[in-house]
């Protein structure tokens, strides 16, 4: 009789162990190129309906499907074609995060309150500049900091966009910041220097010096590139032309009746591009606000080779952001200049072209900052809105 009880009890114990819930907050670490990047991670649901969420500041990047059974956790992020494959043992999660940018080691333990931040954090709040020569022709990047005592949120803003929210605290003589929201893993150490500059070390090995803008000007260093001047078209007197298929396979060109006498916002992007994800929600918001007044938005999507036969990632991108404006598949991201020969100095993803009612390019903005860039994010949104309003106010001769 005693043997019988044991025989039935063991499977029941195993079943209860596998049925443990993972719901709650976890302290996660992503290992990218040998660098451990801490990040915030939350799990909700259970069984065949489990979801994992990463954070970019207050922005949520949740999985689109997931399953947890018999100690195995799988989370899919369709809008980035990423997947977490992990096992759960002794209350710990360990596995691999597969992304278009590479495979990263992943581990997580249940969240524990962090130790108090070190006292005496110096003020680094505000705007800084990093002098360099980038591969995209830039002379400087911006380092934008928002500080609350020992806590800091920051971003590095380049011509194509920013790093996302780098967050952390003052500890042992430096600020240690990190970011991972499913892309762009980064660990940044910021050490104030006696001369008032900042020593930045990105991912352990890459060093930069950040200066206040007024100090950089006094030293004769050039400012960051103006995103409205970086990219253009070779002949602004000509209408901007495109002819690509939509996600249903229908050919759409700039001569389509839907664009006639309209202000058209042409957004060149790729679903693989993190900064394109930053911009899409605002473009959809702007489209809904102004389409009744005569605004159309067209996304020209240039993808990685694996997506050309079936742009599943762009379909998921469209669903995630509730996009109602036109999306056209332009081809491979390596074919951009061949498919759009009118472009001049295109190298920032995304780049947005604003066409007047005559179909010609009136304004261009290279890149797009996320909310991590604070004031610069708000300025970009205001610039887009004002440009659209100004172009709407201009009537063609046939309308006058």
C-alpha cells in the first residue's frame, strides 16, 4: 500500500512543479559580444498564453505569443522576428534570445530591490556632445541626460536615431547605465572628469568624451548634423517618384489618384530598424489627425533578404502599431539607391520626405529620436506637425 502511494504521488509532484507560474518582474541579463547588459523584464500569463515584456523607458515591447510548459519557455516577438528560447530551473530562467542582429545569452532571476544608490552623485543633467567622425558623415553625436539625484536616464542621439533609454544609477564613482528592449543591447559607464567633461565607455571597450555644447563651440568643434539638411533629392524641381507593390501585391505609384493634390509624407524604413519602430506610432497618430484635411502617409519598406518573399515581419509591424496608412515593399535594404535613384546622401534609417501638393519634396528629416531623447523627441514631433500644417495651407492653382 505504501508503494502505491509513492507511485501516484511522484507524478503529481512533478506536475505541480512544471505548473509553477513565472508571472512577475525579473532581473534579466542579456550577454552580447561578451558584455553583460542588465535589463528589466516582466512575465504575465501562463501555459500557452504567457507573455514577456521588455522596456524602453516607459515604452513596452511585449511578445506576440508564448508558451511555458514542462520547464521550457518560448516567447516570440513577431514584429522583430525575435525569439527567446529558455529553460526554467530552480527559480531561474536561462536561454538564448535570437534576433536579426545576432543571438544573445539570456538569464533572469526573480526581481529583488536594488541596494541604495551611492551618495554624492554629481550633476550631469542636460545636453552634451560627443565629437567624432562617423561612417555617415557626422562630426558629433548628442548625449542627452535626465537626472533625478543618483538616478539617470539618457540616450545617445545620432543622425538615424537614438540608443533607446539608457538607465542606471551612480555607483562607486561613476554612473552605470544599460538598455535592452529586444534590440540595441548597451552598457554605458559615465565618469565625470576633473575638467568638466565626461568619459563614456560603451560596452566595456569603446571610449568617447562628452563636452557641454558651449565648450565644444569654444574649442572650435562642429555641432551635430542637422537632420533636416543631411539627406535630400538630386533635383528638387522634379516630383518624387515611386512604384512598388503593397502588402497585398497591388502596384501603387506616386501617380495613384489617392495622392492627387494631397500632402504626402513618404517614410523610408525597414521593419528590422529599431529607430523605425520609434517613429511609426507617431506617423500613425499624425495620419489619423490630418488625413481628413488631405494628408497621405506612404511607407516605403526596404527589408532584409529573408523577408522579401513574404514580409511577415512588416505585417506584424503593421499590426503592432495599428498602421492604416499605405505600406509598399520597395525591395532589399541594399537596393535603396537603385530603386530610388532620386535620393541624395541617403544613409539614415528611417528618413522622412514631405511632399507638397505638387508632388515635389519640400522638406526632409533624417532619422527619428525616441522618447528616450526627451526634448529632441518633442521637437521632432513638432517639426513634423508644423511642416504638414504649412504644406496643407498651400493650394495648387487648380484649387484656387
